[in-house]
């Protein structure tokens, strides 16, 4: 039984640093970026319509505010953003 436990723990340690989840964030981001570019080139990537984009933006903004990581606009920044009227 001791051998079973040892081989089981050896197996776990040998796989602990395998796979996407074990990579650092920069590596994950690079691989995801490559996948997104490939999907766009192939024509299989999801294209957001304006309603989906609006909903996604609201969801992200709400989450950022709840986490306390959202950007807080100064009155001047808000005025400039409002003058653009959604155009960049």
C-alpha cells in the first residue's frame, strides 16, 4: 500500500506543471491571442454585434466597480468622453 501512495504522489507531482492552467498569465495570453487570430483568419471567430458589445461592456464595467478596479472619471474626462458621443 505504501508503494501505491508513493506512485500516486509521484504521478501528481509530475503532472503539476503541465497544461494551460499551470502556465503564467503572459504565456496563457499569448496562446489565447494566437488562437483568436487564427479563428479570425479562418472565419470562425465570433463577431459581436453592437447589442452584444454593449451588454459585454456593461457586464465588465459592473464587475470592475464591484472589485474596485474601475477607472473613476474626473469631471474633465467625463466631459471629453461625452463630447465624443461614442466616437473615437
